C-alpha cells in the first residue's frame, strides 16, 4: 500500500529534485561505493535523481531501481538511456511489498523515501529481507526541523512550518532524520552508524547559496503555497513576505543551515 | 562596559564548563595551532576551560588571557599553576576597552564570549585592533536555535526556550552562531570562513550522550530553572516533565543535536 507524495509529480518538481541532487551529491554520496558485480536495490528511485550519482560512484555495480510511479520510472529510464547506462533495471512495485525474493540483493540504498511513508520501520524491515545477511543498508533522509537561518524572520519560519505541516498531513514525517538511528535499529539493521551531513550557506559559499537556498529550498517551500493558503495557514501577504524573508537569508548578511542524515548498517541474518 | 553573564559564576558552573570543554575539545579546537613564540590573545578566558586546550595544542606559543572577572581569572591561574604552564599571563580587563596597545598580538582567539555581549561587532572590532595586520582571528560560538532532539517533547522544547530567553534577557544572543560570518565581516575581519561543527548523539555514541547531553546540556538548562519559574515561564510540574523529556533524548531510542560554529579570518591592516 503506497503513501501520497508531498512534492507531487510535476515537471518542475523533477527539475527541483535534479537541482537538489546536483548540488548535494558530494555531501550525500561520499562514502557510498559498491564493488563490480554487486547487486544493489535502490528502493524508491523516483525520477532517478540519486540513481545518477549511484551509477557514477559505482559504475560496475548492477542496480535495480524500484518505484511505485510508472511516470517517474519512465523519466528515470529515459535518463539511463540518454547516458547509455546498461547496468540498471527498473521495476515498478510497492515498497511495502516489493516483487523480489528474499536475499535477492547484496546491498540496499534508500534516499529521501522513508520520510514520505506512514510506516517507515515496516517498510525498511521488509526491504532489508531482500538483502543477503551481512549486506550493507544505506539510508539518507533530511530533517526539516534542522533548518534555521539568519536573519531569523518570523514569517519565513512560518512558511517553512507550512512545508512540515503539509508533509505531516499526508502521513509523512519530515523530521525523520533525527530518528534515523533508532528507526534503523528497530527495523533490524545491525552495526548502525548515523552521521549528520550539514549544508551551511553563507556569502563565502556562493554556489551553495545559489544551488541550495535559491534553487532548492525556496522552490520547495513555494511548492506548498497553494495548500498553505487554502488551509488558511498564512495570508497571501504573509506568504509573500515569508518568501521575501527567505531570500534575505541568501544575501551577503545572511546564512542558511539544513542537515541531512546518512545511516549505514548491515542486514541481519534471516 | 561589561555585560552580565547568563551562566553565573558558581562552582558548579565552572565544573560544567570544564565538562563541556572536555568532551568538545577535539571538535572545537581541531585546526587551531599557533607556532612557537607566537603571541596569542585569548579574550574572555573565564575559568580557563578553553585555555587548557589552547596550551595543549600550541605548547610553545605565548598566551595572554583576558577576563573581566577576578574570581574566574584566579581559577584560570590556579589551573595553570597546577599544570605547570609557564607560557601564560593573565590580565584583568574589559573586552570593550582592553588594556593593550594596538597590534600587540600575533593572533586572537575568542570562544563562547560574543554570545554574552550586547555589542559583539564592536567588541570584536576592538579586539582585532590589538592584532597585527594579517594575524589570525578565531571565533567559536554556539547557537541554541541549532538544537533539536528525539523524542521531540513539547515541554523539553519549552525548557530549552527558557535558556534562550534567559540569555536574551541579559542582552546576549544565544543564536549568534548562525550569524558569525556576517558578524566577523562587519567587524572588519578578512578572508572569513565559518564552518558548522555539529555534535550528534545517539545510542551508538555513549560517550557523547553522557558527556554532552547528560553532563553539559541538561545541567545548563537546569541552571535557568529558578529564573524560568520566577518569571512564570513554566510551572514546576511542567519544568520537571521537560527535564524528564530531555533525559529521554539520552536513551537508546533518542538522539540529540547541537551545532557550534567556528570562524577563522585575518586581522585587517590598521
């Protein structure tokens, strides 16, 4: 049974995810390498935003990319065809009931997926059963409660809170990063280590300010504008001022922080 | 003119600061090394909690440790005597009007000080004039708004907010970390680079859970209990539950995050 997806499936959203991954790839994927011939399941590949970096990091591994959305898979497949990758296969299926036999894979990779699920522990436990005992399990998630900025505008904070509330309304948990460790342990992963990976933007890091604050964060918040206004969470004027305040964090006097969490563990014996 | 100091000057506080530095030293002081003979001003040394790590990291540099409090200086001097350090001198004086000639020092080090000041830009600009042009300027601060945890108890959050409000009531800014970059630039520092240094605690890092959450953070919050209750910010029952919730973040199912900021720049030409 699948869960709704807060960001929707628009073309703009696909571009946003591409932008996000493009600026974050080094931060998020550092340390993730799979050997030649290893069978890796990427669960919830979406349009392939992370797939790209998986393949570039481990060009001789074999990836199986699972997603519930045919439309997203079509985009992910188009990307693979365009780049001439031959070590990928794409499978449509539900994370909670994936169409694979137990222990079919050597490793599992899950990125920006569990935050959207109502039962992330159950989902991860099920996915880990598809991995051979001793195989690695890598999970990357954000935490929207890790976000803060300067100047610390009250309306910017409220607009950001709308994003958190919109995801919660769909049954997800955008504050999942901070609980990734207990979640992975509860799902049965062994030898779990979780580390924060902080994005910090100030005027001395213009590429991060542009790529992360202006092209990732602000468009992501703008994506819930209509829902927030429809729910009466903010007035149109308050919303406009909140977005203007977010833009101030991207000026020479501003700063912006957001932390991702990367967890790595080992799949347990069956 | 000096500012009041939110943590007070109690024996317990001195021990807490010692504990804090003990577990954080590697995280905070990594990269700070001064050559033999270099004259370093530590402005706002307090009881010498950070002095200890400065001297251990740069045993052949010469440190001048400035503080407004005779009592704190006496403790810092006692520590130096006990450890047999001979490359330190202690001077009582006001950060805003320090008793040194311009360009008296090769380097400046300021840790956990600016957050307590009403005019941090002015203070830092004045201290930088005591440094020779081209000398390094290192500033370390926390940011209490960077703190979040799991479980995310509402009363724990409120108790934490009491700490932020107590510092603000004294004219300080415990959210200073996120604005360290623009602050250092405004004070005149050149080539400024600021980096977040995150403390992340979960059950796989028991030394951090014990040293940071149980022995640093919770005692620090408990330190403002009486002020918070006197102001009616929380009831005694709410306070007790808030502290209990903070202790839950230090269990196997919990996690705790806090981010420090370290900025390094260069003193400008006079």
